[in-house]
């Protein structure tokens, strides 16, 4: 396993892993957890909102099917510790504060490493120009604003971007918020202009205007774009 190979290169052993903290339950974030737990005997921690999909991957596959799901996820695993907003984890010299940041998924969390003033945000903050994936766009905006209010951050670590430092930390959050607003405006505009398109045609038109390839209009992306329709009464999401 690549994760174990990297750990060994640092001079440590996989057996030393005592706890795995999951920011959320999507396949690319839980894929190796079963193997890690078997190899190390570690505990697994996550928010209650993600528990069912982690402990029953077949349920997740039924609720949120994606291509190659079973080649990504090794198997179900029990959650040993439920994390809540405001929890502080003392891991030796490391102190992690938990922030519940839903939107991308209902139980998404971010973690603040106090000593290094580093924020681990998982998939909470969308990367401008990337494919939109979230369940609740209003919750996403609120979560990013919540993280944006943390003062003195020096490092931002997200899943789909390089580490950001200094002023770039807050700039990336601002860009993520602006991107959500841009998507919202396009969704509302196109929804008002056309009423006879299928969901796929509608999504492809939105993706084209965003400068994204229409071919990515799969059910997951369509669901994300439709999340904006639930917030259509909010012309400006950033005032939410």
C-alpha cells in the first residue's frame, strides 16, 4: 500500500498508527481505512453524519453510486469515536480542533492544527474552475465563512489543491465563495431561460458556460447543480 510505503520512508511503521480521522465518507477518503485498521489496530473517528456510509459501504454505493466504487473502497469499517463541532483532540504534542463544516457532505469536518496554525479542510472549499460536488450549497457557503472567520491561519491543506500559505489561505477561501456564487448565477439564469431541457442537457449547458467539459455531466454533478435550485430564492449566496 502506497500509504504504508510512505510511512516507512519517514522511518516510522504502519503499526504505530493509533487513530485515523476521516473528514467525510466519500470513497476517495475512506478507501484504505479498513486495511489500515486491520494492519495497525487503530481507532477510526468521524462525524455522526458520515457514520452510516462508512460502516456500510453498500448503503453508500446504493445512495451515491460512482464508477469503480468497489475498486476504490476496501470495505466497511466501524467508527470508534464520534466527533462533534468544537471537540479538541490531544494527540501527544498535537492539538486538533474539530469544525463541523457541512455542504460537501452533511458530516464533513475540518481540523485546525493549533500549534502550526494549519487548517485541514478536506473537500469543504471548492477550487475555482473545478467540477462542483456538494449536497447543500447554502451549507457550503456557511461552512467556508466559518473557516474564513478563524484568525491567524498560516497554512491551508485541502484535498484538491497544493498547500497554501500566508495570504493565499484566505484568498483561496474567498475564491471558493466567489466560485459558488458564479455557479449559482449561471444555474438560475439557464433554469429561467429553458424549461424543456432534460437534466443532462441542462447540466451540460451550465458546465459549458462554466468552461468545464460537458461530458462530466454525470448524476453526481447533476445533483450538485440541482442543489442551487433549492436556494433559488437567494440571489446572492454570499449574503446568506
